[in-house]
C-alpha cells in the first residue's frame, strides 16, 4: 500500500486537513452537519463546554461535550459537492494517519447527523414539523463518481422509483442509500419518517419557477406520488443523499434530521423558521445524548 500523495490529501502547516482546518484530536466521534455557518452557534450553545473552535472558508467547527458525550458540529455549506469535501476530510481525520499518509489498519466509525431545513412533499407533514430520513434519494450525480454498493431493499426502491417516474430519461440516473438503522430507531413518532430526496439546486431542480420555465414541471408531483410498499418521499433538500452514500461506503452511521420550513404541496412557508430549527436542534440533541 502506497502513501497518499500530497496532492490528494492536503495537510496545512499546522497538521490539519485543508478545507476544515482540523486535526484528528479536534474531531469528536459524534459529528453534526449543518448547512448554515450561523447554525453552528445554535447547536454549540447547548454544549456544556467547547474545547475547539476552528474556521476555514465556510467550514466552521465547534467541538465540545454534552455531559459525557463528545460532539463536533460542522457547517458544510449547501449542496452535495460540499458534502463530498467535508465527509472525505472527517473520514481522513479518523482513518488515515496524517503523518505517514497511510490508511489505518483499524478503522473508526463515526456517528454523523445532519440538522437541516427542507420542504415537505406530503400534505400530512406540516410546516415546522420534523422529518427523519429513512433513505436518501440522490437526484444529483455525486455518488456516481464512486463505486456504489447497494443492498437488496435499496435496489428495489430505486428500480420502483425509475419505473414510476422515468426520471433517468429526463435528467440523470438517481441513486439511493438507507439511513443507519441503529440511529434511526432512537427517533420516535414526533419525527415523520420517509425518503428524503436530494436535489442539485434550489430553484429549477426543486420545481420553483421565477423567470426560467421548467423542462420537467411535473417532477414534484412525481416525487410526491411515489409509493413502494410503506415507502414514500417525505421531503427534499440538498445534502442527505451525499451523506448517506458516502457514509455507507466509508463505514459510518448517518441520519438526516430536517425541520420543515416549506410546504411544497400547499405552496406555503414557515412564519418562524428559526424557531423550527431551534426546536429540531434541542429535541435532537436530547436524543443524541442518550444514544450509546
């Protein structure tokens, strides 16, 4: 096995991974992703103490603890491309020796959560509600750059989605990965369950019309109408599929938790998004603290 080249894994002068500016000892075994850099403080203010604060570009990290649980919260920015950067670098922090640039013989599995905002695609999932994504459906193309490995349920779901929507003939081949069952089981009925679709944009890819007409104006209806056994698409946003896919391939446990700030069925928007996000954070941290 060869050492990883300096061009492939960039380490800065203080021995930290380049984009996150983090050293291995500055990352906790439980990691929370938030898109908005301002949301890092919204999470870390619940910590009993903060041990590390680092920032490079839009990537802000606070590492601390709640009781005996050590947690890092990292702002990823928006979109699957940013998740590709952040996820690969947190994995490098725990599974690559940064001095020798060799992959460690014993690998570490992180618990990774997303605290995000999203739009509901079902009329019974209300504004300011919460969704725990059972699967991440990628309408982007990020995971097609990696060798994917799906289980039987995931293969059946993606085939059913293609048969019902003919999506690949319209835009690109979608992909799908499940959430970590060991994490999902801890989040009760106050969290709506369903597939979270991930879009590569906020306007056209999510069916919004401003000045540009849409090539596929019925896409949201197709997403809302999808059914396969007990499965349906609950919501959509811009990060979950990348988190679930990279997490699965790298051996980490991942779960995406989203506050519903937009009702795309009834075309309405939350009157108080910060409250919805604050509620999601407080309730979810209370659950995470108790997970072994």
